[in-house]
C-alpha cells in the first residue's frame, strides 16, 4: 500500500498596502491604485476617475510623499507595515514545518501584490489555501475589496484547492487579549482619558450594509445585532466595549471616535475633534488605542503620535501616548494562529 501524500496548506496574510518608497512617483502609483478601487471610492465610474486621477492623486501625491518620508525615516528607512508583516510571517512560520504549512504576505495595494503572491502559491499546488485579511472589522473598502481581488486573481486557475477565508475577528478573545497585553507597559490610572480611535469610513458606506434604513438609526453605538453584525461602525463600538471590560476601565473615562476622514460626511465623532475637546476641558494626559490596525503604520505613527499630539498640546494638553499595535509580538503570533484555526 502506498503512503498518502502529506496534506499541504498555504496561508496568505493580506494587509492594506504601502508605497514601494516615499518617492513622489511611487506614492502616486500607490494612491492611484488604492483610490481607483470602486469599493474605496464608491462613486460612479466617471466621477471617480475625474476625482481621483485629475484632482486627488496629482495634488495629494507630493504632500503624501513628504509624510511617507517622515514615516520611513522614523522606521529605519523602511515601510513599518511591510517590516511588521514580514516579521509576522517569519515568526508564524517558525511554529510549523514549512513543507506542510507555508505562510505568505501580500498587500491589497502595492507590493508584494496579491496577483504575484498568488502566482507563487499556485506553483506550490497546496491542498488548502487560507486567506487572512488582516482587518479586525469587516468593511467593503478593506475586507470586501481584498477578498474580491483574491477571487479575481484565482478565476482562471485550472486546479483550485480547498479555500477558506478568515472573516472579521474583532470579537475573538485572542485579539482582545493581545491588545490588553500591549497595555502592560502603561499605568492606566495615570491617564485623564482613554481614546479608542478607529479608521473612518464615509457614512454612505456603512448605510449600504442595510436593506432598509440608515446606520444612524440602528443603535450601532450600543449593540451588535443580526442586522448590524457586519456594520463597521457597530463592530468598532463593540471592540471598545470589549476592551473597556477586559481592562476594567470606567466608561466615563473613554471615548470611541474615527480618524482619517476626508470630509464631514464620514462616521462621527471625529478623533481629531475629540482630542481638541479633551484638551480644552482640561485633560492633560490621554492614552490612545487604534484597534482597527494590527500593525503600526502612517495612521498610527504619524496621524496619532505626531498630528494628534500637536493638536492636543496646542489646546492645553500635555501628553498623548499611543498604545502600540500588535505588529509581530509573540502573543499576537499565538493569537492569530488560533484565529486562523491552525494547530501547532
């Protein structure tokens, strides 16, 4: 009797993306790919093309390049998102025999690209493919776009393996526990207020989750129901509640808000306005979580640590401290392995 061929699994970890470098040309290419995605800017095709290619990208690229240069400089000359992603893959791989389970990293926008990495994975002829969008909360502009791109790239594969897609994991104990572990370096009682800041979305995008009615009518700030369980706003507020409970915090000392808005029609409250308000009310020291990100990036290291600190101090505050993201810390490596459903 012949010996069965060992079963092999390929795991594809996917984050949002990063320019290849902080040069204007690379940033322009990245922004063009990112913002032309109809799930990101969900306007009619012609309006999106005009807005993105004739207005946003030409005018925003030089300014964004300067910000990315600052990010690269404070991260050792590399993209922190890519550095943390590669380290996460390396650490996870150490726990499994490479011949049976192999981890890969791709970016939805930029490099390593999903088409290129899936091409490499196809050559391995895995029995099982596990796709892991590294977004704790579902949103069409992140998780939806990523999964759609994966299946677009696989549509011409002649041989398809078993395919599993990992969904949102904001509610998983392993995710919450990993963020709790990251607070061990802080004395929470020393802070006047604790802000939970999530990446923002246009209101129209969360409204599209519902067959009837609008997000603002669904009590998303207070509960997750069968109707709003895939509403980004509802799951962000739920994440705050879980962390507040796990950390035994006084709810009156916490606020949930949303950052990185492009206009006033995004989910409220706005994080920068909350930071300003907290300073004006006399808060001198605040702590900021950003649980929408599993790896530190421009939105955490520049927007929160630098820009929000400046806003806070301009209006009377003194110290604004960011809780680091999960990056490739050992407790997150273990937690993500369990979330994916792999046995070591």
